């Protein structure tokens, strides 16, 4: 079988209170967020959901995208970190991770240190 690379590495990094949260948007994060919100994220998100998201979507996608690098990170912890002052920054980084995760592997830049994508 061909060795498949993870097409969404490296992750987009969100920094909250001096702590880094690498965010990866992949099939696992999509599935986790869909289970948490009950929404079909790939086919069911409307432009309004992106421009003015419900807080449940912000929290669920933040949690789901962070789990690739923090497998024990809980939705409750994510909810506690999202505030009225930082939700916009979190959402921006989640959307950046989404855009990176939706790129085809051939379009992802190689890591300058390893030469791999």
C-alpha cells in the first residue's frame, strides 16, 4: 500500500493566554464537530454561518480542530476558553485551519525544515 501523508500538516496555530493550540481541520475533526453540533458542516454551512457563527459552532470546531494535537482536550475545556473577547480570534484561526485542510495535498507547501508536506 502506498504511504499516504497527512494532507493537513502543519496545523494553524492559535495562541490563547500564552498557550499554543495547533488546529487541524481533517475528516476526524469534521466528524467530531458534526456529532457535537448536529450540523452537516461540509454541505450544511451557509455563508451566514461563517460570517456570524453561533457560539456552539465556534466552540465545537475549536475543540474538534485542537483534538488532533490534544487528544484529551474536552469540549468543556474548549467552552471555558472561548470568551466574548476572544471568540473572533478563535473563529478566524478555525477558518484558516478549514481552508488549509480543504486543500489538495499537492497544493500544501512543504515544511521548510523537513521538506515534507
